[in-house]
């Protein structure tokens, strides 16, 4: 049998050519796959957002009363423990009552004398009235006696008022608590002379079962604060969380009850007064604490991770992926930064895919491979 060497040679060449073509095609596909960038993206989904500010403030008591003497005298006894809780009407100091007892006795005697004088004058009027009817005395004598009776009536009224005042002074000899609360240290001791004209108080009482937290915030934020109140339908005041020094919240809640009407000319801030239930007395007057206060509320906010923002010449931009998996760079307007997420105010719409990672080699119109970007997004919303 004879073999056709030329035909065999041509067949082997054809096989080799086919193998080489297949390898080139496989290699070109792999190169194409590698040259298409892989990016991580998120889809913009509307969500409710409450933006909160962290503000510093000072604690103040709901009520504070300065204990002062209403009469002058020597303190005989202190009737309370310093730093304890006292009730309204509880005796605190005892001023020597002896001088006031003597004045009460004197005023009682004066009242008795005036009442006797009045009784005598009234009897005289009865006698003179019968004599006047028989023309035994002149009208002038009768009128003089009537005048004396009226004068005796006035003296009785004056003596009675004096006695009331002396009894009141005797009552003031026992200094009582005007309000319930915690009393500070005593500023006077037994044997001290006090008077109603003293410049310094004897002690102070502060009601701290409820306290105020006075915060300062920019006046420009009041409009957004009012919108937050309206949108959330808060009737008792906007809820405020109080923070410890380590940032952990107290088990306390407060409500904004007052917003100042005057703006500080130096700082541009207004006062926010927060009422806090402090039944456990965890907050003391004068303490500096921080609080989270709602600044604004959005029903449908579009949030984007901070690293997805591209900044160029002061313009904020993002890479948007279209339905053909091609990217383009578009400008956006940013809102608040909340937990490393920006609120997008304008430039994008819900449902669009935005590149978060893998944007280093991107150019407009480039086709990309897309995978979902994931992160541990925090639920809190504290504005920076």
C-alpha cells in the first residue's frame, strides 16, 4: 500500500491550525474578562432618617429656694441634716422665740385695753342717748362721745392687727422649708445672728427629682427642628437622650419644653431647655452632660456610603451604572453626613446603582462587572 505523503502533511497542518485558533480564542476571552473592571455597587433605596446633633449642656434644678430669715434673732438650733431630702413645711432652723413671745403678750394686753375702752364708750353712748332724748344734755356732748367710741373701734382694729403681726413674727422664729428637695450645707451655725436684710442665705434647697438641661444650638437649625416636631407629631416635646461621659446613654429621657427667643450675639446660638425625669437623682445641678437632639427628619432619604463620593475641583460626583452595565460620572448635591453615610439631596434617583468600591480605573462609558456591596451599617443617626 502506498501512502500519499502530501495529503497527510496537509491534514496535520490543518489540525495544528485549528488547535492554535482555539487557543487564541480562549486566551482572548480570558484577557477580555480580566480587562473588564469588577466594582462593588449599591442600589439607592429610600428610607426614613432622623438626623441628631450631639450637644453639651449644664444641668439645672427645676426649682431652687434660698432659705432666709424673715426676722432678726439668734439661731438656737439647726433642725436638719446637711445634704438630706426635706419636705415643704419642714422646720430647718429655730430662732430664739423669747423676744417674740414677749411682743405677743404685749400686743395681747394692748388689744384687751382697747376692747375695754370700746366697751366703756359704747355704754356711755347708751346713757347719753336717753339723756339727749329728754334734752338733758346738748347735742355736742353726745357727738363727742360718739367720736370717742369710733376712735376706740379703730384702736381695737389696730391692736388686733398688731397682735396678728406679732404672732406672725413668732411663727417666723421657726424657719421652714418653702419647697421639697435636697438641702445643701448650712451657711450659718447655732449662735449666729441673722436678720431679714442679710445678703447671703442661710442654706439652699434644690428640687432635683426633675431637672433642666440647658443646651445651646445654632439659631439656623430651629426651622428644621420645628419641621421634625411637625412630621413626627410630637405633642409633649421632642425626645432627647442624655449621654454619660463615655458616650453611653443614661436610662433617662427628656423633652424639649422651651426654646429661647433671643439669639446670643457672640455665638449665634439659642437656648434649648430640656425637662428630664431624674427620680433616681443621677444628674446633679451644675453637671456638664451631652445629649442627642433631633435636628431634622426625612421620610424618604437616599443614603450613600462616604467612600462612594468622588471630589474633583470642589464638585461632589458619583459613578452611576446604567442598564448596560456601563458607568458614567455625574454631579450630586450632598446633605448631612450620618454615620459615614451621606444623604443625597439631588442628582440621583431611587433605584439607581452607584459604585462604592473599585472606581480607580473607571472612565465614562466603560463596561463593568458588578457585585453587591455590603457593610455593617449602623442604625443610629448622629450628625457630625
